[in-house]
């Protein structure tokens, strides 16, 4: 097998390589209800070269920051590589960002041009951008006076001399993190670090030319960009694009991916779809008892479009072990991995080297160690150049000898497998003066089929409070039965916890947390600060009751938008 990760090429040279090796094979594919678009390697290379030549003429000062605001599509990828091939800097903007965030990024990064696609937030954010900002309009974007159409750009650029090959070590992109707290930070990467990261992912998963990928997480985030866009480019893979959230399952079946990135939230939703439409929990029990799991697995894999899957990486947060075990039985193996915008990848599980509770071993070319305070430190070729215009913040994260402070606590076992034990900044102190790490407790709590999202808080409270979202499959069940099962499950979880960690109250929401209601980031992580603000009254009420010393769970079931019903029941394993 050729070691594509170590081929002496840049990402821009990778495009030329595959245009020569696989000229007629598909690189970028949209099988959408609105159109059917397939761009070959040869056509894609020509489009990137022409667009880069035009940009080099239109933006004569190398290193100019160019915004890219578009949904995932073939032209997102073409525009991204054209910007970097012209010696300029891509600044991706999420299509779900609010005006104040877009305004901050545009001003802070000093965006001089915007490449605009069919962004759902355009009407809301356009007034947040400079009035004199030059705009390039991608196919599908709304008409805009004064904008240059992509087709015009490409046609004109075909007559220009190609720009000089960009410096592989120079700044190529600034990606603003969505973050769970505070203002976003601009993470800087070079072409070299982007390729190193993408190559490392493919090396550990044994990716082959022609492997199919489905792009559905935002390309504006570095995780999707490196793991799908850059990784598939290094290895000559084909990217299919998801049209919308509503068409996800259809697009998954149409793609039949060989390689897939999936966050835990996606696998929870797909599990719910399987249980509702293909294989109920009772039917799974029957299949297990009768030795028919293989047949059941084939049925599930066909339903999900995963008949030809070779590798599934799940990341952004540890996937609950029971969820991975459930998929294991059906022949769908989820390999947990770990990385950050500041450094991708850090570690991953792989074929023949997987532990259910671990986030894996050090990735290709990566070193990992645990600091004296328990924080995970890592260094390798995929490390960012620092934070844009933020030397003090950079110094807090990037050490002079190359080590990156991840902000996560962890441990390493005798086989080199890494385990997360919590976030450094998310560890908080209860009113009893004891420290609590929420992540492991949340993971254990989510082992129930009753809940699909959970977040633990407790800063300054007598005991911890678990806020959770009910699983869709149980929403119509009798409320009293649900409460009884939740209490029983919470009591069981508490038997594994120290007294100061034990859950003293539950706040139960029937409304899922999402990007739309501003509780989840673009990569579907929970914004803890936002969630605590949203449920501040309920958390405070639970805290008051716990200060009174009642040995009970106070459960708030949110029904509709504002109606609250309170329940209380004495249970065991409470610390009072």
C-alpha cells in the first residue's frame, strides 16, 4: 500500500497529482433534488487553477484574508483551494452564525473579499459586513448587485498566468472556533499542517483512492475540513455532499460511503431511526437470543446505507460505550478519535487496536503526555501556528517546545490508550468545597435509553444537578412512569459516584438542544454557559431545595414553553 501521507507534495500539488492519475474519476459530487452535479479530478483542477489565477490578479497582496460563506457543496471546496493556491488566506464563516459573530470575524480578521454561496443566514448578516466588501457569487447564491459570478471569474482566470506556488509553511487559513464559551478565537493553519493532519487520518484508517466520503458537518469547522476535505484529497477520495438535514438519511444511502466522520449526536439520532423503523429493542433481543444478529445487522446497514463502510470515525466528544456496543452487535464499528482545531488528529482507535472506553492511541507522527495537573499535552505536524492576533492566548495554549495544552484532562494506560477524564476549565467546586468533573458522569448517565442529551452542573450548589433531554422514543410515554424510571436510573448512577458527585436533582426538557436554539455549537457540542443561563431558574430552585437538606430528586418536566410541573421522591444513595 502506498503511503500517501508521506508523499512529498502539498495539498495544491495533490490536486494536480490526482488530475493526472485519475482525470475522469469523480472528485466532488452533488446528488441533490435540485440538481445532479459531478466534477472530475481534471475539471476540478482546471477550476481551481483558473480561480486562483483570477484571485492573484484581483488581490495582488499575498496573504489577504478572504471570507468563505457557503453551505457544504462542491464549490466550497473549489473556492477554498483556489484561495490558498493564490497565496491568500481562507476565513470560513458558518452559515448559522449570528450577525454579531460575523461582524466580529470580518472586522477582526480584516476580510477584504467574500466568496458567497447559498448561505441561509445571508439576509441576516449582510448588513454586518462592510458595505464596500467585494463579493464573488458561487452557483446557487442569490443575485447581488456588483458581485462577480463564479463562472465569470473562472472564464477570466483561464486567460491569466498561474500564480506562483504558495509557501507551504505560510498562513493558509484562519478558522474561528465556535467555542462553548467566550468570543471565538482564530486558529491559524498552514498548507503543511492541513496536509499533515489529513494524511495522518488516512494513514490510520487505511484509506484508498476512490473511497467515498459524505460531507455533512460544516466545512467551516476544521474537523470536517481536515477529516473529509483534506484527507480525501491526500488519498484521492470522492466527496459526496449532504443537501440538507431533512435529506441526510437519503444522501447517506445514495452515497454508500466507505469512510465517514460522525459525532456522537448523529449516531444517537441514527439509532433512534433504526429503533423506530427497522429493529425495535424487543426485536433486537429476539435476534440476539436466536443467533440472528448478522441478518439483523445486514438489514440495519442497508437501511443506513452502510453496506460498504470501511471506517467510521466518531469525534468531538467521547461516544457512550453502550452506544458503541449496540452498533458493534450490528456490525457497525465506531472508532473513537480525538483532536482539536489547534491540533488534528491527536489520537484515535483503529482496526485491531480499539478499546471501547478509550479515545485511542497517538496518531501518526504525534506525541502525547500527561502534565502534572492531569492535562493532556500533544505535539505533531498537524499543530496550528497559534491564534490570530492573540499572542497572549497563543502562549497559554502553545508551548515553545511544540507541546499543545488541550484543556482536557486524561490518563494513558500501559498500552498507550488515552482516556478522557474531563475538561480542565469545566471542573467546578460544589458548595461543599469538592471538585466535580462533569464529562464522565454525563457519559454514565447517557447509558439509559430515556435520555439523548445531558449536561451536569453544580457550581456553588450542595449537590450536582443533571439537565437532560428526553429521547424522542419516550416522549409519548406516561409521565409518572418516565419519572419513576429516571429516578431509578439516577439512583443506579449515583452508586458509582463519590458522595460529593452524586446527582441531587434532574431538570428534564422535552425540547432537544440544537444550533437553532443556541444550545449547541456548530459541531454539536453543548454550550454549558448558555444552557445554565437557559435553565437558571430551575437550577436555582433545585439548589434551594437541596440546601434545605431534603434527600430527594427535584424533577422539572418542561411541557411546552413555559409550563412547569414539579415532582419529588425520596430515593436511596443520596448524600443529603
